[in-house]
């Protein structure tokens, strides 16, 4: 495991202990203690990532991190030596010596994100800015069994990295249908595929990648969907994914919300019609069976209305201010779904502004890669 990754994982645990505030868009401040080297490195990298190609000077980094200029010089020197930071040119002179600007060396490291859906696999390789540099798309059969799917995930990683890119790989994020235990990396009773229950997919992928492989992370596809960089704004947002199933990802106060048992986001199995048609989860009248039924009939406007009714329930419960729509069904007619969901929210919002509704081309695989990058920047997701 790369030393910086280990340090950043420790930094993420410090977030859980409340010692560093990374919430509400705040990076907190650095600490001039050797024991917090990993936190300080991650903090500087996160600020440089946000600055993009314009870069930041060492003086700005010192002000933003509240570290001493000497500490910032040591950190940036160390990160430059590791190839993670590079010069971004010089700032315009205001009479004195022009400042040297630094930027994230985006292409120096990569992460792979894999979306293992019930019937297809999508994978991307991204740089440290989250920009997709390579894609792969192919069929997948969840019914073939857990081992066969794990094999396909590893083949996709190998295809995207190969021998040349393997050394720069920081991590692999795998997104799969829920329910699953995010912390243990184990699948639950996936609707329609009971044989998956208890399968340690994260470990299975890690074992196949080999002992020298970078960390592997497993999360629900909907959590990956809400982790896409463009959806990481502070506040409360809801990501609805409509494809072979229907689920949701939640971002509350700027953080991905998974729940104590990784069970949050089972949006598709809220009951919208008492004594309605049977759902494959065992219930009746669930949002998923109603919505997929409308899709099967070719009535996408009705599917959008059902999606909107379910979204309105969540908006009323959690005071959500943004609703993102994604998945292959939404992608086939984004305007139909954004318009339909927005109309329901306008009709049902009781005072206050109507949440923003938008469809995004960025998918679950991109979000899975972002989850794999997160520890490098001191984040959990």
C-alpha cells in the first residue's frame, strides 16, 4: 500500500473521531505536528485539486491551511518528489518577485471505478482530478454467480490499466446493487439474486488483483452515483438511479449518508400503492415495480411521475435541496424525467423553494472511482 494512502486512511479515521472538520466544504486547518503528516499532505492535495490548473502559491496554501510557510514548503517539496505536485507557472508580478504556482500533477496517479450492474459492466480510469481518461463497457450476467462477476471486474481493471498503468493506480472502486455492507465489503440479499447474500466481493476482487494491488473499495451503486465530483456540493441532495432497478444515494450536509448498517437509500422499495402489484422484494406497490412497469409499457411520462412522487417523499422528510437523476432509463429521455419529477415537486413542495432537478451524464463508474480517490484527499466519500 502506498504510504500516502495509509496516511490518508488514518486522516479519514480522524474525521470520524471529530478531530478535524472536513464538513460543509471546509477543509479545516493543518497541524504542525509530525504525527499529522498524512493529514497535512491530504489537506494540501485537496486544496490544489480544487484550484485546478490555475494552481495556488505557497503563501496561499499557508493561509488556507494555517500552517507555517516552512511547513508548507516541506509538504509541497515532499509531494513534488513523489510526483503528485508540479509547477503551474508563475503568477503575474505586482512589483515583487512573481510567485511560483503549484498544481496537482493530475496524470501522475489514477483510480479505476467499476459499475457492476445486473446485466452490464461499465468501468473508467480517472486521473487525480477525476477526469476520465479511458472507458470500458461490456455485458455482465449477475446470474452467472459471484465468482464469475468478480473475474469480470478484474478483467476490466486489467484492461484499463495494463502493465504500464498499474504502478500509478491508487485504488479501485467497485459499485454494485444493494443491499450490501459497505464497511465489510460483503453483498446482501440482492433483489432477484439471493445467491449473492454474504459474498465478500471486495475481498474477492482484491485477491484476484494480487498482494501488491492498491486498496479495493465496495459501495452501493447509488452511493457511488451521489459521489460524482459534480454532485459533491454542500447541503442535502438526492441521487435517483433508474436502470435495471431503482435506488437512491443520499448526501446529507455534504457527506454521503450510508446509515449505520449501510442500508440507507433503498428508495425503490418505499410503498406508493397499498395492495399494488407484487414487487420482487416481496412487498407490494413499491416505487420500483410501479416505475419499471411504466417503463416496460413505454410510458416514460408515467415513470417520471412515479419517480417524482417518491422523490417528493424524501424531499419532505429530509429537506433535500437538489435532486439528481441518472441511470440508463433516465439517459434515454432526460428531459422527460427532469420535467416530470420537477412538476411533482412543484405540486407537493409545501412552502420554500422547489429543489433543483437535473439529469447528469456522469455515471456510477465515475462515482466509484471518486470513492477510491477520496482517501488521498482526506475524505471518506
